[in-house]
């Protein structure tokens, strides 16, 4: 990859495109999680999250265009590998529980949140780009916390194991 000068439009385009790629990976991850989830509550949540991430991708693409760049529109190899791992982990887990799916979704949420946090902390990124990312990060943080809370539903309260979360309408 060619080095681009910090604080430049090219630098912003490169950084934002990397985040677009990560968000596209997230869409695919949520779509795969919705496909693998057994609980209708999780299926619906994951489909909704995929749609929300698509909106994030569109917002980031607009920013890239604002910096005079061409937005990326393909997932990364890493994202495709993660979706394959998610499916494999679900199969190995016997497919009887949504716990492996939730754990992988949580891992993905942590990853995307960390990617946005690193970009926000990048002093070489123009302030305008960081402001856009800060707004997105608030949503990402809340979504990650929600997934972590769902994962905790699968954890035992005490010595007795907790049952599988019930299917509820939201």
C-alpha cells in the first residue's frame, strides 16, 4: 500500500475505506448469525443489525466521496474467514444452542468497536473524519454492550446452569 501524507484527504479516504470494509464484514457476519440462530429473538436482532450496519456503510461511503475518494464495496478476506469460522463453530457446538453464535457476534462487535476507536485516536486523521467516527462509535459501543448482556444470559447465575434464553417478542 502506498504511503499517503497524514492529515490529507487521501489519508482520510484510506482510513475510512478500511472501516467500510470492516462494516461490510459486520453486515455479512450478522446475516450469517441470523441464518444460524435458532431463537427468533436473535434472528430478528441480527437482521436488524445487518440493516443498521448497511446504513453505517452508506454514511462512511458518503464521507469518502466528500474527501474526493472512491469508496470500497467488498468484504475482506478476514470477514469471509470469520463467517466460515462462525458456521464451523456452530456445527461443532452441535447446533443446539445459540451461545456459540452470540459469542462470535460479541467477538465481531468488539473488533469493529476497536477498529473505530483506533481510527478516532489517530491524530493524523482529519478532524472532520474523526467526528463522523465518534458519532458512529457511540452506537457501536451501545450495540456491543447489548450483545454482551445477551451473552451473559447464557452464563450460569450460580452453581446451577441457566437454561437457554426464552424466545420473546421485542
